[in-house]
C-alpha cells in the first residue's frame, strides 16, 4: 500500500495568491505541449503557440505533426523519432534531440531537446503525454566547438610528432596534409614548395587534384593566389576562387570545380618556403578560424621544411666525408703497398746484399788472418746488425701490407697476423671460416684486415686473455667477421670517444672503416667477461664483383 503524501500547506502570506496553471506555464521560456495518444494537442503554452502558422489561433484539438511540423503523418525516421511513440512504448520518461532549420549546405542551425513523460488520470490510465522542448543550440555549438578544438589539437599533435619523428620531407608533408584535411572535413588540397633558384611554386604533395592540374599549376612568385601569398607572406581566404580575378589559370580551377579556397604561407624565421592550399567544391565553406588553424600548422610545416633541408645538407656533407675518407683510405692502402714494395725491392734487397758481402768479407778475414781479433769482432757485429735490420724491414713490410693478403686472401692473412702477434704472448689462437671459396674485392679485404689488425692489437695490449677466436662467414649478401677473446673486458656501453692522447682511436677507427664499407662494427664487452667484435659488411653481387675487377684492370 502506497503511503499518501501530506497536503501542501502554504504560508499565510501566500494564501491570497491566485495560482493559475496557464499563467505559470506561459511564464516558461521553454516550449511546453500536452498531446493525447492520438497525437492531438490538448494544451500548449505561449512559447509553443508562437510557432503556430499564420491564421491559426489555437493548436488545441489539432494533430501536433500537422500543425507544428507541416507533415501528413506522425514524425518518424529519417527525419527524427517521435517522442510520444517512444514514451508510450517504454512507459517511462524519454528524451530525444531534434535538429531543425538546415541551411543550404545541410548544416543544422538549431537543436531542440524534447523531454516527454506520461500523464495519467486519477485511475492511473495514460491519457496524454507532456513534452518540454528546450533550445540547446548554444550547448550543441559549444560541444561542437570543443570537439573541433580537440580535433585541431590532435592534428597539431600528430603533425608535431611527424615533424620531430620523421626526417623524410615527403612523409612529413603527407602526414600534415592528411591531418589537416581530416580536421577541416576536406578532401582537396596540396602543399607547394618554393624553388629559390627559379622562384617558382610547384606541388610536392596533394590530395583530390587531377594530374593535369598538378602539372600545369606551377606558379611564379606573385602569380595567382598562391604566388601572392608566397610573395607577401600573408594568408588568403576566398569565398569562391572561381570568381576571383587574381586567380591563375581560371580554366583549370573551373575544371577542378574549386570554390572556397584558403592559402597560407609556410614560413621559417620569417622566410617563406612554400604555400599550403585547401579547397572546397562549395562556396563559403571556410571561416577565419580555419585560416588561423592553417596558419599555425603552416608555421610547423615551415620549420619541418627548414629542418629537412638542413638534414639533407648534413646527409650530403656526410656522404662527401665518407667519399673523401674512402678515397683517403684507398690512397693510404696504395701508399702502404708502394712503401712495402720499395722496401722489398730496394731496401730489403740492398740489406740482403750488404749482409752477404759482410759475411763474405768476414770469412776472408778469418781465413787470411786479416786484421786483429777486435777488427773481426766489429765486422761480425756489423753483420749481425745488418741481419737484424733486414728482419725489422721484413716485419715492417708485413705490417704495411702482408704479402699473404694479396696472395691468399683475408683469412690466411688474419691467421698469420694473429699467430705472429698473439702466440708469443701465450694466447691460444683459433681461426674458422665458411663460404670463403672466392676472393673478395681488394678494397673490402684490406678494410676488413685493418679492422682485424686493430682488434688483434687491442687483445695484445689490453685484454690479458688466454684464448682468442676468429671466425669469418660469407653468405650471398653479407660477410660477417667475429673476433672474440676471454680477457678482462671493459665497459662497452660508454660511447667511443677519442681523447687528446689518442685513446679510443682504435675502436673508433674500426667502426669508421666498417661504416665506409657500408657495414657496421658492434663491440660487446663487460668487465671480467671478455670482448666480442662483430663486423657485418654487405658484399657485392658476383656480377658487380667481376665488373669491378674489369674496371680495376683497365686502369
């Protein structure tokens, strides 16, 4: 059993007030309507009656859909759902949003929230539905503004991420243009870059424009809308570019069907680097807020263009450095060969002849008893010094360019050098190889040998190792050389730096030589856990290898 509520008791000073329901509801700013289950109006406040067509004094007794919406039947989708039908179906309060007054472009100019609830008689039977209609256009517009600003911030964030995370200019421009068109609900636009030498603007990336338009719409600075924007550095907003007398190539614009048009400069440090255009096939499509957004994005793109140019310049300088360093290393290797050859052909042979002559002279002196004992001892000392000098010259020649590298190739040269450098220190040597049946290009063999030479020198000077292993593997596309020792190791996580004393130049030189060969040199090491050097270098195809051999032979 439902408890009855106590009757409302008004204060004495309100007892004389005549409470009129019509006056109270007419005082509402919102529209109020009561409709029976047959869609006939039973009551409407003054705000609702203001919507009556001219000539109709009262809506009571008339169908709501006919008198207020001008329809011949109750409202239904796709226009909107009828709140009366919804509340009768659910038996509870219902709220629907209606959009009204669509403009020529289909944009909604007014939003109404309709809250409907059932009215029952004293027996509890449903006899009508009350509707409270509230204009929520301002709230919807605010919501749309918030969503728009969120989209703008999201687009700016993505463009910023592209600017900071990408180095490829075309990728940056594509991301910027796609995000910009998405936020402006557009499908047509493009970015033109300025050629400083020719002072022309041409499309670099574009969307929704024909190939003919892109090819022919290259403008001089000052020509057309985009050319004027590039010249003045000021943005332009046109309601219909097809009607503008300053537009370049109006026939192309007409063929593309372009109407509303925005063009803003791409600037970096007040220098115009290009122009971004966004167009619509409908006039009056853009607002000043769109131009301000486009200008903000244009400034970011301008910075990206400048940074991409600097990066490209740095890349070219790096390529020039690599090319120069490569030529220098080639010249260095050729000079090593020349010096080693001269030491062998001239100095070495002269020392050998000198040693033989001294030995013969010493033999004659002993047989003929020429000179005293002290003279013969001095002569023998000179002979020994000559033999030792000849041995040092031979060692120097091997360090400059081991003849075995030219004769037998990379692996035998590494084995010979490792044995000569490490075995006298008590370090055991293991050398393995796979896929090394064919010789590598001379330049590659020399570079890899120098890397191995540097690693062997580090093992000999610093590692205190007992064992060292060398492995060379040659696949179809890559050569991998691995050098490993079980010595004391070091902290390889620190960046390789060359100090004023030259410390660190060995590791730096190894990495740089691998880089000049188009590969990488990775050094893995921890204190007490030894060191591993892994070199990976791409190898030329067999065809290019033989072609290089022919070109080398022809020089």
